[in-house]
């Protein structure tokens, strides 16, 4: 079996702030930017990896979600407990320095974890946890 990850989905509540983080700070390229009824779905991905993407989407737009569920999702996003993603880089210190210089919200500086990885963590503008591991 040959299965790969094509795209992951993360909510955003401010498309311009999301672009500033994913495009400007992380250096991802914008693949699609689609608007519909005042909302935007933005697909970004690492340069040179056209088959891997993150779709930044408006939160809780699924018609099957109740008003109570929608409120809970927005509350969880505000607390930073709703969405997250793990990324990887060969130079964690340089990546951390660039993101910190951009004003990104630092959660954890580069750290050697007891489970064998070295990583750092940020929150994107919507509160999603973005962990970045160093490839070795």
C-alpha cells in the first residue's frame, strides 16, 4: 500500500494574519486562496513540495455543526486547544530565530525532549499549536 498525506486542515479566524504567519514567517507558498460569502479557504505548502499542503479554513462552517458546537470550537481556538500540526526542519535554531523575529507567539524554545526529538513550538494567529521538530 502506498499512502501519503496530501493536506491537513487548520482553522483560521483572520486570513491576513494566517498569511503573515504561514507565507511570510514560515516561507510557505500560497497555492489557492478561495473566497465564498465573506469567508476564505487558503491552501499553503512548503516550496518544492507540491503534494503536501495545509488548508486554512474558516472555523465551524460545516452545516452539521450546532450553534453550541460552533461556540465551543471558537472557545477552544481562543485557548489554543483546538488544532495543531507538527512540522520538521533540518535547522531548528535558524527556523526558531526567524519565527521569533517575525513576532510569532513562542510557546516553547528549542528543547531536547526526553522522547528523542529536539523541537520548539509556536501558536499561529488562530491559536493552533505549531510544533517544529529538527530532522536528524
